[in-house]
C-alpha cells in the first residue's frame, strides 16, 4: 500500500478513535497526516450555540468556506464540517440552514475577522435573545475563538491533505472570550453604573424640556430651537445607551435580539454629536449677538453644519442597515477616527468659548440679573463639557489600540467612553 493511500486511512482510524473516546466539553479535534503512516491531532476548544443542536458528536472532513453568502453553497459541503469566518456574515443560523439543506454535519463559526467584536457578537446571538429552550436550528453550530484556537485552525487550513475532525457539544459559556467578562462582579458593576448615569440623564432631559416648554403660570410656550434639539437628542441618546447597559448589567448582554443589540451599541453616537453641534450653534449665536456677521461667515458655518449632519445621517442609516441585514456597510475604524477627529476641536472650542461667554458677561452691565445668571450657567456648563470631552478623547485614544487585545478591554473601555460621553 502506497504512502498516499496509507495517510487518509490513518486519519480515518484516528477519527474513529476520537469518536470512541466521547470526550466531554466542546471540542473540535482535527486529525491530519504529518508523515508516512503517521498523523497528528489538534484539539481546539469551542462553545455550542444553545439555540442550535445542543447534544451532538459528529465527524467529517473539514470544509473551509470563504464566501459571505450561505445560499450560494452547494453539494460540495455534503458530509463535511463547515468552517466559516464569523465576520464575513454573522448570522450563524443562516449558515446552519444552508448546512442542513446540503446535508453537511455541522458548522464552526471562527472569529478570525476582528476577533474581539466577532466574539462579542457571537455571544449576543448564542443564548438568551429568544426563549431559553427554543431551537432555531437543528444543525450543530459552535463558535471557535481565542488566540490559541485561531492559531490552531489556521495551521489546519494550511494542510494540503484532507483534514478530518470530530466535533462535540458543550454549554455555551465554555470556550468563548466573552465568558471571562462575567467571571467576576466588576463588569456587572461598571455596566450598572453606566445604566444609572443614563437613567439620571433621561430624568434631567425630561425636566429641562418641561422647564422650557411650561412657563411659571403653567402655560405652554415654544421651546427655542437649539435647546430643543439638545434636549431631544440627549433624551434619545440616553435611552439608547440605557437599553444597551440594561442588557449588559442585567442580562449579560444576551437579553436583546441581535438586530436590536446592533442598534443599541452605536446608534447613540451620531445622535450625541447632533446635540454637540446644536450646543455649538447656540454658543456661536450667543457670542455673535449684537455683532455684524458676514455672509461668508454664515455660509461657512452652515456648510459645516450641513456636512456634519450628512455624515451623521449616513452613520445612523448604516447602523440600521447593518442591524437588518447582518452585514456591515461602513468601516467602523474609519467612523471611529472621524468622530475622534471632530471631538478634538469640539472639546477645545467648548472650553474656549465657554470661558469667552463668561468674560463677555462680566463686561456687559446691560443685561438683567436673571439673564446674566442663566448665561453664566450656560458658559460654565459648556466649559465643563469641553473638559469632560478631553477625557472622552483620552479614552477613545486608548480604545483604538487596546480594544483589539480582548473582549474585556473592548467592553470596559467602551463603557468608560460612553459613560463620560453621557456626562458630557
């Protein structure tokens, strides 16, 4: 018997032996030839998607799928264990349906593309987004992440000979990077504090809207444009953040469906910056009172406002599109850099012009005591907002390189930045 025919036989014998062992804990155990009549086995820890098949032990040849369209798969995956990059298309159950329709034996979702975000989003759709005992797919589906497991699966993929494997089930909390986030109380406490800050924000926004809209005699009055925009956007942004952190604090990030989670994690950002733009315009108009403003200046200011509004609208539309289609249409890194970029001048200008408002009022003896007090309060609040903005910038600066280290770093830095933004 030649070495070429001997190698596959050795691999199959190895697979049969693995099946007989019936090892506990979720594992993907891949066996491939390394020499004449010899083989090696690589063990990679995995976690089972609870709403898929939760009790299984299957075997088959590994089939790596590079596309992002489950419906494009054909008979080539029959009898195989399919390996899919989670980041290419994140709907694990769509891959499960495609697998079942073509008689493949199981699906392995690998978090190779953007591992921290992929691990987090796999966790989101793995457990409590629907009723605990509801089975969405009868196909065995597992998640494979972590540096060691990803290095191992890359080594397996480089093999020129067919690779056979066994795949066993376990509980979803084993084998994922997200499982360590809730190992202690620290993350839950941080999420709870962030949730409480947004509760306070919502109450304060409602109170301020009422104070502007109702006069001392209890009659309704029109709310000025810019304060109205600020209060409404703060209310909306705080409600979105409240939803996310309630899910994180009380349901371990598994209480929302994946589309709702996707909206909750980023939709508040363009809404918050809309409030920042409105405060900037209010501040600008306050400083320009009684001054002659050139047409060129007006065109420049409103052109900038329109451009920012256009970007905010695209970002918000991209968020909803990603939630509904499970595809990311915007590069999150570029979007993050954009917001980081506009936050720098915004924070500096808030500090500068907040102090300028206060100084101008001290020199102006023609305003009433009540108007002076309100304007001084506005100036101080703008200055404080600018100072907090600098701390937000610091957390964003740290977030960019550190968020890829682990899911824990990603979530804690995200929580710190979002909470400081809420205080801003």
